[in-house]
């Protein structure tokens, strides 16, 4: 046991004695309080026993005092009054422990059995008061009770009184708690003061001894720099001063011995090359790192001229940081950064120190990072940032020299189809091939850049308008050739926007924007062409954007209108169904046909919201018609679904919601999809259509015959209705081969159990031919044009009302 432990042990013993004294005082106070509570409760209980056995004191002169013991009603009033005024509960039992009175009336006449030690019975027997804890299901924690004997005036024991003294006990304990807390707090303060004093005194003494002991251990390890604070004039202070004097002498001697070893070790193990240069400019010292960087070895560098090793310093090794390329003896070269520090003594140069660092990998990495920041990772072409930078510089040169500058903006037509059908890897391969083709047909100094996705741009410098047109056509021809990706042939085209006089515009961003506008104009005219930017194109783009914004709000503003075109049953000569079509009541341009806004809706994704509106409105309209006039209501309504809507995973849920909301029977709803949409991915499409059919709705192939797909697919795709495209009906009269084709399709549909509907019936001759071919359902302007739903309802129901 060390000195500090002995000192702290003594102080801790004193603290423990103080704590023990406090605990004893706490316990004795608690016991006294408990005893006082029991005595006070016994006194109160004896008073109750006397009132019950002898009667209450007389209130008036001459009043006859009767014991409460013999009057249950008086006893109950007494106990209830004591409970209400004094908040005390007492139980009166006879000598057999039968309850004569209790605040809880249900307990009267029952045996008191809540004293597990039979304290009540023992008190009745020997006349001694006792305390016990009453336990019951209602009071699992127990109630403190005192029982005293109940005697008559003659001293005969007739029972006992049990008084609850839990409130008295709690009051006694509460009154003593303050003094107990003060005692414990005072004891704790004393203990803390004793311990603090012990820690302070022992710490002061032991700290000085420990400091001196640690310093001795440090010197034994070879470190002579540690000193001990020489505080105090006692023996420990004098010992500390003697130790410090000895350590100073040892440190001085060790520093002189180790100085050279440290220097040599640092130079030898440094990661950077270090060379010492004498006043004549020759290398007099070189470490291993310098020999490794230069390829000459440390020995091969000695006595070499520094200017031969570092050509960039031929004008003198002045202080500063330089960088250059160093040729090694093996023919390789490295990029070296060297820091020269000249040395002087008494104002006269005595040489220099050169620190070398190989920065070859760092510079290569910086070059790679710059290249990645300015080039496309897939094709290796310049990216948008580099294109804009080069375009800015080209515009500045053009404005000063008059050189012709042009920009081509290219977007591949049909790339999404290839990417979706053949996969992203095939799409990436096609983009790389397209980049190579564009680069091959342009001039070496032209800049081809990939802007992102399937968009490219070409900066043409020094290109007159005829050259620009020639290069634009070359780009069209290069992309138009079929691509072979993963063993399959894919055909895409390109739409090109051209800005031939780029220097006219303010900055590079405006040039790129105008070329982009011209590219979209080329797409609008049928794609696979180039268009030269004109100012009107920008106005058209603004008009398009304005129309797009108004179309986005059309559904919410209630601007869409539902039109219905009747489908007639040929044999019955009456309306069998109706096709739901949408019109837009544009506030600026009036009622718009689908062709003026549906393509825009498909491009922007708004077609899904429009599709959902048509579906819900068509179901609601037909259901209302069925309720109001079921005799004239069409048997079904058909609604067109877009390709984007078919791709949504919640399509089936939304159709089910529309049916449930409107109350329309599923057999009254036909969902139409074009043949092209159905044939994109037969496996996926079939699964989705089967989900819809399980709801009870029917599926129709719209525009059948325009998708050039195999008739064999009709067996694999779950459809119910085949709608023959109007291109087969136009020119049907007088064309025998076309009549045979239409007849064969009608018969094929009937053989497969499909309902066949001929679209585009324009005159009576076409209707008669189709009737002769066995076509049962027809649709077209000859029979009825699309019209607002309420007008069709009035037209079909009015004759019935008149009849």
C-alpha cells in the first residue's frame, strides 16, 4: 500500500463513521415515529371503545346515557360521523369477532378475519392492545390497524375496537422527515468535506512525489527534456532542484551526440528527394529518394552540375518553386517539382538545398479529371460545358475576324424505341456508333459534342452556308444507315436544327437554344430532315409552351368535353354502343379536335390525366343514361387508352375505381388500344389485359391492320373486339381485292369469337358491302358523327318519347 492509499484510507474511515452515525439517527427517528403513531392510535381507539361501551356524554341535563353497543343505528351514526368529520375508520366487533359496526355497511354481521395473526381475538382474550396490518383484495398494500379491548363499566370485556391509523402514521412520518433530511444532508456535507480535505492534502503531497518519480523514469528511457517544478522549500523541493540540474547536463550531452544521427536518418528516409548544392553549383549531397526520382542513384548524383539535372534553373538556383520534365538515363521521363532554398552566411551565398517531388501521377490525374469534367463518359465526345466554352471563344473570334460560325443541334429519331426493345446496352452501343459516324463525316477541326441522352451538337467554324448545308445532309445520311447492335438491325434517323450565322446572337446559350428550336421544328415536319432557324420558330415554340400550360389546367378547369359516336348494329338497324371521344373547349381558340392537342398531351405525359377523365366521364354518362332511359341506352361505351396509360401499374385499380364510383357494370365498358401499342411487348401486354378482363370489361383492338403485325397474335392476346381500320373501308367500293381482304378479316374475327366493328363508313354503298360480308357492327360519318353526349341522348330518346 502506497503513501496516498494510506492517507486516503484514514480519511475514508472518518467519512464512514460519520455516515454510520447519520444512518443510526435516521433509523432511531423512524422507529420513534412509528411507536408514537401506534400509541396515539391506541389512545384514540380506547376513546372510541369507551364511547361504544359506555355511551356518549350527555348533551342535556337529565339525559339518559345508553351504550352505543346495544343500538346498531346509533353505533352506525357514530361511526359514519367520525368518518366524515375526523376522516377515521373504526370497526366494532363483539367477543366472537362479529362486526357490530363498520363504515362499510356490507361488512356488518360478518366475522372480522383480516388479521392473519388473530390479533383481534388475542386482544379480546387478554385485554392487551395490539397493532397489525390488515390485508385484503381491495388493499393489497395493507392498512395499519390498532385493536383495543372494549369493556363495560363493570370491567367485563364485550368485544374490541379496530381503528385504522395509517393517516396518523403518515402524519408522524412526515413530521420527522424534515429533521431526517437535514441530518442526512448535514452528514453528506461533512463526508464530502472530509473526503475533499483528504484528496487535497494527499494529492498535493503525492503529486510532487509522483512527478519526481516519473521524471526519473523518463530520464532512464533516454529523454532528458523533462523538468520537475521546484516548488516548496522542504526536502522534496530541494530534491527537485537537484534533479533538474542533473537533467540539463544530460540533455546537453545527448543533443550533441544525437544531432548528426537524427539529421542523417531524416534525410535518408525522407519521401522527397533532397540535394545539397555547393557555391560552384555542384551536387554535394543527395538522399536515396533523390537518386530514385532521377534514376541516377544517390551516388550518381554527387558532383554533377545542378543546371544539367535541372535545365529550368540554368539562369541560377534562386529560391523558389519550379516544375519541369526530367529525362532519366533509361529513356523515361518524369514530371518533377523542385523547391530551391538558397543558403547564405555573412551575406555571402554558400550554396542551396533542392527538394525534389515526382508529380507525374498527380499531373496525369489532374489531366484525367479535367478531361472527365469536359467530355462525355460514354462516347468520349466533348460535353455541353466544353461545347459552350468553345462556342463562346468561336463567337469572339468571329466578331473580330468575320469568320462564319454555325451550330447544328441533332436529336435521334426512334432511339427510345431501340433502347426500350433491345435494352440499355444496345442503346449505348448505338450512341457510340452514331458519335463515330458523325465524327467521320465532319471536318477535323469541327467539334462534335454529346449534350445528353440522344442529343448531339456540332460546332462548325469557318463554314459558309453551302458548307453548312452540305455537312448537315452528311449527318442525315450517316445516321440513316442501319445500325447493327447485338446482332440485330436497328434503323433510326436524326432531326437537325441549324443556326448558320451564330455570330448574330448575343451568347452561346442563345445560339444553342435557337438550334434546339429549329431541331423541334424539323421533328414537327416529319423528322429525318434539317431545318434552319428562323425567328418565327421561336414564336411558335412560345405558342406551344403557352398551349401546354393551358392544357395542363384544362382538366381542373372543366374545359374537356365528352363526345360520343354511335356504333350501329347492322341487322337491328339501331345503336348498339358508342365510342367516347374527347374535345377541348380552349378559352382562346374554341372547341379543339383531338389532333390539335392529343400529340402534345402524349409528349408531356398529360395524356394519362386526360385518359382518366374520359374513362370516368364516359362511365358516369352511360350509367346516367341507363337509369334515365334504359330502352335507348347503348349497350356499351368504348374508351381509348394510350400507351403511357397501359404502362402504369395501377391501371387495373383505376378502371375498377371508375366502375365502382359510377355504378356501371363492367360488361358495359370496352377499353380500346391500338394494334401498335398492343404489339410492343406481347407478353407484358397480355398479362395486363388479362387483369382488366378479370374485372369483367372487354378489350378491343383499335385501328386493326395498321400495325403490320401477324394475324397469329390474335390467338395470344386476350381481346374481345376487333375494330377494322378506316383505311380498309376507304376505296372499298369497286376494289375487288380489297373487298376480299376485308371479308377475310371479318370472317377471321368471327371465327375467333370476336365482335368485328368496321370504322370509317362514309356512304350507303360501303354499308351495303359490309352488310353483305356479314359485318355486324359499323361506325362512321354516314351513320353518325361524334357529338356531345347530351345531344346524342336527346336525339335517340326524343323519338321514343314521341311514340
